[in-house]
């Protein structure tokens, strides 16, 4: 397995957990993944219950968006999304009554047909919570025979412990859900991938796995970016695919997504909350927080003790490797946002001349040549041969570069060049 | 709302720095510099060949070029690259201008006059680096450009100052570098001829053999290689495949000529192969970035070096091979990318194996088993018999083209040897004349194979020697039976 052992910095938020469920207003961003083609189903003045559908993504990848509180729609506002863009949101004022549409009954979660299962996770608005934001039901809605379900609990980005937290807290429920998914979809077996240095999480599953004969725990090395779908599938199955893991009969779900599926199957509850890691050395008390989707993060940061200082800091959405800086901390929680990291602002590195040491080629998990892409990032013809689109933007090329060149940015620009006039 | 600054990730970076990588390279060279001081300074001092100044001369020799390359780059950057004050300082900080000078000192013989050393350093910086736009843009290894210039333009001068031999080595060895010795003998050689004059293979390994200032010690080069690989500074595949290829090919050549394992070991330990492979071929700027490309590059270097050593009149070949492969880096990287596909990789391996076959076959047809050579450069132009005398007009390839001679033989003895025409470099040929080599050849005509060539004019004198040997052979075949 290719990868790099990174300084983890996970200790500061590990095993720290709190709940923040009292936002005054929530803002449901009208965006799924990168797609903003979304139909609004409410208007100003409407009263919505918790779990009520307020918008729906159009097209082939259709998925509903739910209100995470009960209250009144007071308008539409642009708010900061974790992609760094300002996105139109539905603003709902909280009446703090937590009213739901109907009283949900608990059901045995494996008593569904495959079609019912797909309907349920679709209506629950479940999307990949590891960061891709891809609707989960699409992965199961396939003619192809699924051989293995891989549950991704690797969380290889430094600082982030959201998946770890849910794994520790809900190991029992997660195992139950995996078993149900296997039965409903007639999948032979499941693999839970956990980093081998994460002994507590390993233990949480190992002590409970006894009766689940079809579920296996696989320890993966402490390398970045082994949590990336393709790398993980390759590590576990020794097999690779072109675009989607289903090509070789594999479905990969994030561990947080599995818990969301549990809630949908067991209680009929849609995806309206998630654990976000709020961490970094510039926070007074880094911690994991269970928050409602639509909550502005700065409220949560205040609630957990605030920052050490508000000057000369970087506010990063996501981990330090793949995350981006935000202009402020008034960012809205979405289902696919797993962390906010507040770091000390250091002087940016000066880029020096590339001496062609080849370290970026050596380290690239996609087996492409970042330095050669950088050389001709505006030359479409040359780029076509360099398989630029294989890049997953993991950032290791920039990480490793001794000349401190932001190699990944050139690769991103190269992707842009290829996208142009297509 | 508070506004935070934006930066571009990743926000976690490795500790790698270009400057520390360069520092590690200098550190890896340090034992080699110290050894060079020992071999070229302390040992001659102990042998009373040099005085106290002579003892420290190697250190001065190694210190001058870096100073010159640094100064040249500074001036050059100011005028050619038009860097101004702050910009200039930043540029100099990141251009590692002393390294080409340091390398240049280590790949030249200690007898290179200081003036030529300085000129070579300037050429290395200007032609090797600045004309391409400075650090990171050059195609050729700057130090090798400097060396190529010095060796082609001033070989005669260096030779007349003592060539590759140290004073104490002249006493004991009286031959040039192991490989020019190997080239001067007939056939492929034996342990007695190739290794014995220099002691043993152990001397080759530790570096107590004639050669340039820093290239002789394979041991210290290996230490440097291990250090730099551990620190992840150099592209380790290049030296491994380079040396491996030379070893493999010379093993096959050796075995097919009845020579055992000492022969390939002699070959890889000679001619500064370890130094070139480990320090020069891995220069990051002028070597491939793709992993497969580095393998192909190393293998290509190996093949070229073997070709240069056996099939041309240039005995060393390492540095020439590197300069040649420098030109092909772009293509090699392309090939390296293609080789990620399994079938392309297999095709490349097949092509390399075929090349191996061709090279070994060509070399083996030239050097036959018995040690006798069918010399393709020897031409019999005319043969006249007058009484009991046979007068041959023959030619043999020298450095600048054929050397034509008239050889008169009576009763199997050469009674007259006259050079009719030659095109040799005057500097070299002057050395041949100075030693009265023509008369030596006539005097020693019964034991020619053991006869030394003229130090510093190896190719010219060797051509004359071969010419005489071949003519005598021709006479024997037709008149003695």
C-alpha cells in the first residue's frame, strides 16, 4: 500500500463528545454534493415539522432534504457552505418543540425487501457522509451482484475523529445494521476497515462481533490516504476498478452513513443530524459535537468554549490535507461535512524552483506524475496522456514537495484546462 | 463577521526541504573529500613526493571550483537572468551554485592545472546551467559539461602534468588508469594484466588506484549511497540498475571469454562507475522523475557504458554515458509512463534484453577466446618483397584517424619503422616523439604485448603498438611457414 504516515493530532478531540441541539435558526443549504439544481418545496411562513421534506434534488440522483427542527420558514438567505461558496439556504426559525410528522414505531430492521430498503434510505435523504455526498441508495440500486460491503471507518485525515466517535458509541447498532443490509441485499459478507493503531475502536467492534459470522474486521495500516475508496478497496480485495467499486461487486459505505441507515430503518428517522469534529490547537476545548444539519458552526464553537484567539487563525472545513480555508466560521453544517479545524496561521511557504526530485511521483497514490502535469498544466494535448482525472486531490504531492510547490493546485488547474471547451 | 485569511492546503506539510537535501549530498561527499585528501595529499607527503604545501593541495583543488561556480552564477544571474538585489539573493539561496564546482573538482585528475580548473568551473556554470535559465532548467549535468570541456580541450596539458597518476603511483604502477590499461592490451585481458599492476581488487574497492580526485573509492560511494537512500534524497533505482546492468553484461562477457567473477567486479570498480552512478547520474534536475523511467535510465546508462568501454577508443565511458542519457530524459520519462501498462512494460523489458544480446554478441565477436584479436582498424595498404626484405605499407586507427607507416622486415625482424602520415593531436603526438616511442617499439619488438604505452598519449602510442604487432603477425603468417 502506498501512502504516508502523517502526524495524526487526533488525541485532542478523541473521546470527547457533546451535543448541541438548540440552534435558534437553521439554514438548509440548497446543495447536494456540488449540485445546486434543487426544487424548493416550502414557502415563507410555512410551518414545518422535524423530518419534513423541504426541498428535493432533481434528476437521476434525486434525494430529499429535510428540516432538522420544527418551526417556521422565515425566508431564504445565502450562507457559507463548506465548499467555500455562498449557497442559498432555507431559513427556519426553531420553536424548540421538536415536533415530528407522525409518531415513529420501532421495527425489526431486517424485515424489509430490497426495494423497500432502497425507498427508505432514499426518502431518508441519506448521502455519503465521508465527504463525497453521493446518494447512498444509488449504490444499492444496481442490477449487479454485490459480493462485499466495505464499511469505511478508516478516517485517515489527521485531526478528524467523527467516525471514530460514532463507532465507539454505536458499535452495536452499526453491526446490527450491517447484518441487516447483508440480508436484505443478499450480500455475502461485509468488512469493517479500521486503522490498526485505533485500538479502542477495534476493541469496540471485536468484543461485539461474536455472532456476526459474515462480518469481518480488517486492520488497515496507519497511512494516508488509505481511507480513499479506491485505495481501501485495493487494500482489502487486492483488486482494482475503473470508476465505481460496483464494477467488481463492491459497495463502500462510511461508518456514519451506516448509522444513518440504522436510524432510517429502525425509527424511520431521516438524516437530520451528524457528528462534526470541531478541533484544532486554536480551540479552547476541541470536541466532537452531535449537531443538527443546518446549524451555523460559529454557534457551536461558542457553545463548546470558543477559540483561543480570533486573529491569525485558519478556519478549515474538513481535514488539514484535503480541507479548504473558510473566510469566516459562520459555515452551515451539512450531511457531508465532517470537521472544522481551527489552526494557527503560519506564514505561507515560498515556492522554490522544482528540481525534479520525483518525490511527488513516488508518493502519488493514483500512480500519476504530478510534476509532469505541473509542467504542462495549460497544454491540453500533453495533459490527455497524463491521466489527470485519476487525481483524487489527496494533496500528498504538495505535502511531500521539498520546494514547497503547491503541486495539487497545478493538477486542479490542469483538470480545469481539460474541462474547458469540452 | 470576523474574516480569516485564506490559504491553500494542505495545511500539514512534510519537513522536506530542497536545501536539506542538498546538504545531505554534501555530507555524503565529505568522506570522499577526506579520502581524497588522504590519497592525493597525505600519502604522497609520506612518500616524500610532495612537501607540506603539496599535502594540502588536494583540499585547495577541491575548494576552488565551488568558489568559482558560485561567483560565476552570481555574476551570471545578475547579467543573464537579470535578477536584481532581493531577487538575486533569493535566487542564489535556491540555486545551490557550489555543487557543480564541488562535483567538477571530484571528477578531474589532481594534475589538472588550476587555470584550467577555473575555466572548467566557469564553463560548467555558464554553458551547463545559466544558458538554460539557471537551477532546475538545465538539461545536462553542469559538472559534466565542465569536465567534458576540460577533457576534450586540455587532455594533453593534463597528461603532460602527470595525468591520472599520483607521484607515488608512478613509481609502483607506471600505467595509467585501470581501464586505459585494459584498452591498451590485446584481447580481453587476464587477472595478471588487469588487476595485478594495481595490487588487488581490494585496492579497487577502497579506492587506492589511479583515477580522478574523488571517483576511486567504491566503498565510500556505497556509504554515500546508503546514507542518501536512507534520507530519501537520491533516486536509488538509477545507480542500482546502472551498476547492475554493467555487472550483468560484463559477467556474461567475462564468462564467455573464460574469466570468472573477478572480471565483472574489476569492471564495476573501475572508471569511477560507482561515483558516476551514485552522485552524477542521480542529479535530480537532469534525471527522470518516473519510477519506470529511472529504471530504464539506469539500464540505458549501463548499456552505453559497456559499449563505450569495449567498442570505442574511450576507456572510461561513465561520464559520457550520463551526458548522452541526459539528452534522453524527456523520452525516458515518456517511456516510463507508458510502462505502467503491463504489456508496454513487457515490450520494454524484451527490447532491453535484445539490446543486451546485441551488445554482448558484438563485443564477443571482437574479443575472441584465445585473447587474439582480429583488429578491424588495421589495414594492409601495400606489400612489396625486395630480396630478403618485405616492405609493408600499413595503417592503424589512432585518435585523429589512420596512422600510416612503412614497416620493413628482414628475417622476422623489423629493421625500419617510419611514420608516413598521421592526424594525431599535436600535443599528444609530441609526447610520443618525446619518449622516442618509435625506437622503443623497434627495440622491444619481441615482447610487444607487455610494452607500456606512452602515458598521456595512450591512444596514439597504442595505435602504433598495434600497428607493429599486426604487421609482424601478417609477416609470420606468410613468410615464416
